[in-house]
């Protein structure tokens, strides 16, 4: 199935129940909302076409509609043992999101760049990809640095909280906060290097943070703070800096 396909392609995926469920959802959505659905597409691991096929990963589905507020509601359900995460958005609003650079960009960009069409008669998915890549080409370095600084604050706060919880022997909570700190630090790395990831697991794995302990994560955050300062966007500032970001 390519990005311009108008119909549903089933044969390459007959042995994968996730694709069968995705195609059933696409067919049902088009049948129930025939005047509203512009695009049905898969994003996430399945869209890359190189996952393990084990059937445990969720299916990320996008329904882009001609107008906002029509079609089904966004929802998440388990269908025949497959977790389906359904995103529903007006086409113009989704394009606007694709043109917006946020601190979460390393975790969201993949859904704009890598998709597999189940229904795309107008080639809209190519427009989505082009709009996102065009925005990246126009982005100034300061935009990525500013987004990285915001992501760094989340990582620093999570790491500080994890350290305090560990001192209080609240081990389970400390581990949860340490996980948040790892992911935020991975996101900072993604922003500083303009690298996006398939999912949070891919982010911490590719940045070497998957098994990092409290001390290692703190060291990474320290190096990132130094790099942000070297780029002219230090993490510490004055009251005036806070009121005039």
C-alpha cells in the first residue's frame, strides 16, 4: 500500500491480525462516515513495516476528516485482542500540528513522516509529510534550542523528584520519576540533534538512556545544560528572564 492508494490493500498483511483489524476499522469508518473521511492511515511501528510482527504493539490509526468536528470521536479500544489508538482530526488542523515545533517534537514527528495509507485518494499524506519537512527546513536553530530547554526543565524536575523519593525510600515512585527523567533527557538530545524517534522506548534506547541510573541521568542532564548554555540559551536565569522568555 502506498501513500496515494485509494483503496484498502490487504494481501501483504493477511498473516498479521493487527493489519486485519486496522483494515476493518478503515472500512467501517468509510461506510459510516462516507462524506467526512478524507484519509485513513496507519502510523507507528506497523507503518515502518519492519517490526517483529508479534501482534503485541498497538495499532495507531489516523482518520483525517474534511472538516473539524465530524466523523467518530477519538478513542482507544482493544479489538479482537489488538489495542487500537484512534486519532481523529480535521485535515487542516492536523496540517497545522505538523507545522508546529514543540518540546515533544522528537516523539511526534514520526507520525507526520512515516505513515501507510489504508485510504488516501487525493494523496493528502504526501502533503502532510511535505508540510512537516518544509517546516523543519525553515526552522531556526534557536527554535530547537528553546524547545530543548523546555524539555530539559521537565527532565531536571523529574530527576530531582526521583532523587528525593529515593532518599525517602519510596522506591516505586522514584523509579517512575526516573523513567520520566530518562525520556525527557532523550527528548532534549533529539531536539539538539534534530533527531526524531518512533516511540518513547526507541528514544531512550537510541540515546543510551534505557538503563541509565540516577547518577548517569543526572550527568546527562548536566552535560545538556552546558550545551544549552553554549548555544546561548542557559537553563538558569533571572526574574527578568522568567518574565521575558
